[in-house]
């Protein structure tokens, strides 16, 4: 169970990092930053970041559950 927790935590961190980089690249691009609908696009990237955080927290919970056994 500990190995699954570590993998889940790592995947969650990678999803969060990818979402953060995509958001940064999107908002620093002159063409994309000029789009009026940047708010909904940013919300999508923030959703990806929060998905990664929740997956990472699940991995931590699996690790803590493995320590109780």
C-alpha cells in the first residue's frame, strides 16, 4: 500500500506541475493573454492544478494508511 501511495503522490505532483506550467505559458504568451476569454481558460488550468493536489493528498492518505498497518 505504501508503494501505491508514493506513486499516487508523484502522479498528483506531476499533474499539478503540468497545470502550473501550462497556466504560466498561456498567460505569458502575448497572443493568448490578449484573448478576452482568458478567465475561463485560467479556471480550466486551475482545475487541473487542483486535480493534481487532490490526487497528491490521496497519495498521502494512502501512505498514512499504510503506516497504520
